[in-house]
């Protein structure tokens, strides 16, 4: 069976696995944003937390993904369902680029701008959302972009614990020693990563401030 | 408020870093309403630090610092800063805001009505000698001199009675600097703010100042009127004056 005939015969399954993949990636990235950006902001305010937080995020990143899925299996609630576990693990991987880029984006805002803003009587909160976050936006978006592309790739491994997604076709193809099946999973995943990368790259450019002032 | 009471009053103010290094040592002086007090000194003398204590960008270690008769530590820092205009050498304009939004920043966080703040922006642009059409531009589209003018306009936006200026004209070419100094003087004649002005340039100090406070290694060396400064017998002051006379090539007053 060649690639095209496999794809046309299984187009509905491929589409549904693609959607499942997308759902896992989107939900885990959104969760990572909801956790990572506030954490990144927090460590710019409490500098003593910077090292431990980055260290933990770094360690998570070094755990091989298959092992992380395995470690989480016995965890209460998280381990109960494969989908839940996969989303949690993907979120954990996406944290590092988000925390790090939020931190770097905010701390690299020109000191003079921050001084001027504080000197004019902006509250901490106003400083954050009127000055620091807008000026850090492009760096934070770059973090989201990296996190997203990593997640799309890693999510294929989630099929190993039965969480579904395009990894399912890849694992099935490996078992069947059938390249067509592997490609039917790998190509949509690669396309998804390329599209996400281009889209976020465009957003990043749109939000990048004029730094000469 | 009595006009004779000092607007800013340093009383034995010291700042010591966490590592024990003293930045300011027992600084005592008063700033009178409507005067331009120059803080003169070389880099590292503590003049910028002294300024940042006034709007509490830095906190003093010992001593007392009063603004409008009230210790800075008793002020709400946000209220205090909105009472004081702040202009710095790097300007610190927000690159993602237009000129108009930069100038209207303090009015906008104080919830001025839109029309009032727009009128204020037009008024300020005229006051600092800029075209009204510049309002819609972004800081990176301006020249250095224009940016400094916008920085001064922004510091004046909410009409604060006190102005802190940290080498606001330091990064400009000599001609533009002279223009801005002249305009600043005429502006001050209209506005009568209480100004603390940091510079390392004696020429600028003599030109703009009512009085000059000379700082060296965190200590106040002398505090005199601009006239007395040139006649002072204090050795460090003499050094400054000598260097100044040599550099201008004449004994003449600027």
C-alpha cells in the first residue's frame, strides 16, 4: 500500500488524530502560558527565586519524554487518564522557554525606561502592563513559539501511553514496518509545527518594539 | 504653605550599600521654593543618587529627607512621585507610545478627561518649542534634541511643583544643548518650579543655577550662590573654576 492510497483510505482517521493532536498541544501550551508567564514575572520581582525556578524547569526539560510519561502514570488524578497525563507532561516541558523568555524579556527592558516610569509615579502593576509586558511581548512570543514547536513534536510520543494523536500512526507504522503509515502521522505533525512556527514568527515581528529610544 | 519653608530638606542624609560602601555621607542642605539648585560633581560623586532619594527610587539609610515639610518615608511613594517631575539624560521615553501618549502618561494614570489631557499635550509641546504635528510620532522618529524636549514636557505634564533633572541635556551636541538651556531658563521664568538639576558641567551650572551644591565622594563640599562659587576659596571649587577657565580660555563669566 503506498502513501497516497493509505491517506485517502484513512483520511477521516488521520483528520481526527490531527485534531486530537492539536487539542493536546493547544491545551497544554495554554496551561503552560497560564503558569509560565506569571512565574516568569514573579522571578523578576523576587530575584532570589530566579535560580531555583529556572533550575526546576531545566531539570524537567532534561527528563526523557518517555520516562516522564512513565513517571506520571502512578500520580493521582493526573495518571488516571492518558490524555490528561499527556497534557500535563507537555505543559511541564513547555514551561522552561516560557519562564525564561518572560524573565529575559522583562529584565532586558531598558533601565532608563523603567526608572522614568517609576519616577513618574506608575504603580508596580501599571509598570508591568503598560511598560514591561508590551516591551517584552516579542521575547515572550518567541518563548511561546519554541514551546509550541517542541510540544507538537513531543506530543507524538504521547501515543506510547495511549493518549492518541498523530503519534498513533507513527507507532503503528513502526510496528507494521510500513513507511506509508509512519509518514501519514509524521507529515501532518511536521506541517503543524511549520505553520505554528510561521504564525508565531509573524506575531513576534508585529509585536517587536522600536528599541531605539 | 509658607513660602519660606524649604521645599526639599536634606538633614544628615546617608546612603550605605548592603556591602557597606557609603554612597552619600551626612548630606544636609535645603532647596527653596522657585530656585534652581545645581548638584555639581563628577561621576560617582552621588549626585544622581541624591536625586533618586527625593522621589524614593532609592531609600536612604540614615538621616531625614523632607519634601514639602513631610518626611519622604511618610509620603506614599506613588503620590510623592506624581508630585515631582523627573527628567533624565537617557530620557526613558516609552518606545511603544507616541509622543502624545508619552507626554500624557501621568495625566492618563490620574484619569484626566481626554480633552483636558489632549489640550495639555498641545500646550506642553508649544511650551518646549515643538511642532504640534510631532504628537503622533514615535520616539525613534525624533532627533536627540526633540526627544529631550519631549522628556521635559512629560516631566511637566501634571504640573508638578518640583522638578528633578538628571543631566537632561547631557547627551546633546553643544548647539542644541545651548538652545535647550536658554529655553529652559525662559520656561522656568514662566513656571517658577523648584528645580534640582544634576550636571557635571560647570558651564551649565553657572548658566542655569541659582545656587550650586558641589558633591565629591558622597559629601557636600560647598553650597554657594553661582556668583560666590567663582570666588570661593574652597580648594576643590577652585580646581573646578580653574579647569573651567582653562577650557574656555578666558577668565570671563559666561
